[in-house]
């Protein structure tokens, strides 16, 4: 399995790991992974390594991205969100340039899936909405938000440490910034969003995904909720879990 470390910006955390598929077919899926971890440098893209390798083993090109987090210069909002957008736009140049030339017509740049876990799930929904589901080369058709934080403005969420650290202040002082970063308030875009939530999640309640899907579909966004019973928040980074199997099913990989 080949893995390339590619920079999409000048900061040391603006990079990603690009995995080549083990046995590429005639039509090669392309998956973008965005890791979670409270937007903190305590967690890096390597928590998605096992899942990235699994997807590559199943024939996909995988772009597992890092981004600036709250302890880093330029991290927090809006820098962290801007990095997620820049990582998507790397599908126009940095990513294809690193792949074998004879794959150019076989990689599904017109059918990209973006997958994000927990805090990364916020970025996985927000960034595609920000680019209206498209970059110059890529078209995002599916987004999978795994036990994600999707509304920073909700009373049960806005006063918790993670949103406050990301936003750089209290909700009561900067409500517009919180709303701007919340996928539940993002523009409708032409892709299907699947919120998959671990049924026994003690870190992010299932209601987070349920509220998002109800609000987003009411505004015209194509979205659905899938609850996986019997597993917790970290099941999505375990390649053997039911949550991962459900993700694979949604991706069709």
C-alpha cells in the first residue's frame, strides 16, 4: 500500500496522507477523511489511519487530511474551517498530481465522498456546503457525518468547552460566529448527507444528528439519519465495528 504525504498549504498542519488503492478497478472511488478530536492537537489524522487503510484495501483513493487546530497559529475559527475547504480544493491539483498518470480517467472525481468523525464531522458537512459541493475538478455527492457536532448554537452545545475553544469566545458574545460555523445553518448544497450516529454515544448525543437532519431536510437539504445500536463514540475509528460497516455500506465500498 502506497501512502504520500502532501502539503495543501504552508503551515505544518496543512497536509494530508494520500493512500493509493491496493487493487484499483476500472472506476476508482475517492474518499476524503476528516478526523475528530475536539479540534485539539492532542489528536491527529493518524486516528483515521486504520480506516484509511481499510478503504484503500477495498479499492479507494483516500485523502486523509490534517488541519490547524485550536492550539496552533491560525487555528480555531475561521482558520480551521478554511483548512477544510483548502483540503477539498487540493483535489483539483495536489491530489491528482500525486497519483499515477494512467489513473486520471478512472478516479471518480465526479463522485467524491467526504467522511468526518465527531468534530471532523462538522468540517465534513460545513466545507462542502461552503464550496456548494464542487471544486474546479471535483464534485462531492455524498457526505457522511459520524457522531458529529452539527449545531454549535444549540443550548446543550454552545456553552461546552469544545465549541468555545473553537470559536474563541462565548456564544453569548459572538452568536453570529457560532451560527456561521454550524452545519445546521449552512447553505443547501447538491449532495446527500448521511448522519450516522452510534446509538450508545456518551460524548455526542444522538439528538445532535437527529436535530440536524430534521432542520436540514426542512430547508431542502438531502439528508438522512442512521443510528447504529450498541456502540459508542469511538467505534467509527475501529475498522472492525458495526459503525464502520455501516459507513462502508453508505459509501458503497
